[in-house]
C-alpha cells in the first residue's frame, strides 16, 4: 500500500524515542471479537428469521446488497457500537463485518453504503414490521424454551420508555408526563425462577402521545398464550406499573389465569383505605422504620368486581426536609402476605437496567428518520442486537462477566484487534497474543459452534 504522510503522526520523544503512528495496515479490524455474536446468531438463526419477514420488490438482477445482508449489517454494526447509519461509510470494507454479513472478508465486495441502508430502512411496510415483531417474539421464546426447561415460574414484565425526538419525525408528539417531544416505545421481558436475567421478547415503537395501555392488552394476551404453549407446566406471573391499571386489563389477566401484580395510582378512596396504616407509620416514626404494609378490597367505577389491593404506607425522611408521607398501592391476586407481595412487585424495577442498556449501550433511541416505520425498524434491529448480547451473556454464567452490561461485553469481548488473512480454503483472524480475555473468549467461542484446532 502506498504510504501517505497525511495518515502519520509523530510523537517526539515519547517513551525516550520518537514514535510514528500511521494508519496503513490493510485487512485489519478493531472488532475481531464480534465473531462471537456471529456464532450466537448462527445458532439462533435470528437475523435469518427476521429478514424473511421483509418483502423485497427490487429487480433481482440489479441487486448488489440483499435485504438479509443489510439487516445483518445494521444489527452487527449496532452491536459493535456503530448506531448511526453514517457509520456505514467507515465500515463498509471492515473484514469482520463483511464476514458476519456472509461476504468474503477481503476479496468480497464492500457492504452497503449509508444511502443504500437508508433506502433499506425506508422500504419496510407496516405489514413487514408487524411480522418481524411477531417473529422476534416467536424466535426468542422458542430459544428460551430450549435453554430453560420446565421452570416453575415464568414472569412477564412490560414497560414503556421515553425516546426524545429532535426534528420532524412522523408521529412524534409532546408528552406532558415526560415534558418532551418523543416516541414511547414499549418493551416486554421474560424471566425464569431464580435466573437474574430478564430476556427481551417484545419491542414496539409507539407515538409520543400513546398511553401505556395502547397495544398492551393484545400484546400481553399473545405473549401469555405463547408462554403457556412453551412452558405448559409453569406458573405465569405478570407485573405492570400504574399506567396499565384498568378494569379491562385486569379482566383479561384473570381470564388468562395468570398471577398479576399491577401498581395503581392513589385516589381519595384508596387513601381512606390506607389511612389506618399511615397512622401506624406515623406512630412508629421516628423510633423505628416507619413502614407499614397492609391490604384492603377495592373496586373502581367500571370494574367488573372487587379486587385485593396491597398497601405500603411509610414516612420518608430526607436531610434538611420535613418528613414526607408516601403511600403505594399494588393490585394483585398473588397469595402472599402484603409485604411479600409488594416485594415481588418491586422486582420488576430491574427491567429499568435492561432498558438503560438499550438506551445507553445500543442507542435504541437513535430514531432520527422522518418516517415512523423506518424508526420502528431501527427499534426492532436494536432489539435483535440486544437479544444476541443476552444470549452471549447467558453463556458467560459462572465467569466474571456473567452480569456484565452490554458496553462491558463489547469492550472486553468484541473490541479485539484482528489481522485477517484469506486464502482459497479458509480465512484466518490473527488476534493479539497478549489479549487479556483470550481464555474467556475461546470458552464462549466453543459454545457457539467453534471447535478447537
């Protein structure tokens, strides 16, 4: 390769001598470890199944980049930390990404450019995206049924999150609760017995003015029925925040025969029911922990029947402030004491950590396309990337990275320099001999289809 002085920089007298840094090494990648995610995807066949949902109306004789290839390009680029479509102009020749997209690492043609990827994102129809969302649910649950055999308890958690918008995105509205122009995507997670992981099984982009209930009832019904098919002997539990508290949803949950814990906002009637417990909390304050649990029966207007509500009454103290009364209500049919039932509900809070991973490590909120459906596709592709990371994390059980977040997994296992050699018979990725996580990397590689040589 011809040398270019514009590529080189000189550190004069660094470490006792002059050091020149030059970007002239061909056939190399800074993401050699991403082969692990490729192995996970090959076993799960996730990108293959999602791509099958997209209808491609282009002339086959004029196609350089297929929809399955471009879908993989976006999913693995997100996993490697390149969330912006413009990153394609920097990565289209990356030998690792080309390999993951099933092209020859060196001799194969470059991957799709940013304009081509933008056309791909905008080509998806609403019907395609509905099918892709259902396929994500089906594929993930089928895989979880293979990895979690006969659990006693399966828990389904669902929650919306804020996705701020900054432009003229279609169906972005001002939301008074979040005080911003935004979308409100919803995510659902499944967990099993004592497994601390909450596995993403559903992702859907929604307009910024959507209520929590919008689309929730058919989604919960579909997921519960799918869980019952996959785990016929397991108890199913559903946990939801206060935005989902409605008589219609509670009727559906009871008709489905599941355990449920649904938070509910306070009102005058509930406050009266909680008054004796709050009086007891005030009596205990400040000699002891001012927290009292109890329960009552409650029926809101329009409900089909009366239901049990668990009450937590406490007195909060913040330095420099007056004591503050805090009352919380959870509707439930779980046959546990009030304090135990409330503790079970609080466990749903951990999905905030999963949603934070989607936001901060995979940039699920990079929904900057003007077209709503294109942004919905981006959310689904980000969800697919996260599913692959969660499966890789599951394979790290018993290691120091078994609870590591996506950003840590990417830094330790994916961001590995690799020099690529390609011959007629094989491709060799040469990684640093002193790579500190080599043993762990090999261990995961053997679980995703690699064999020792």
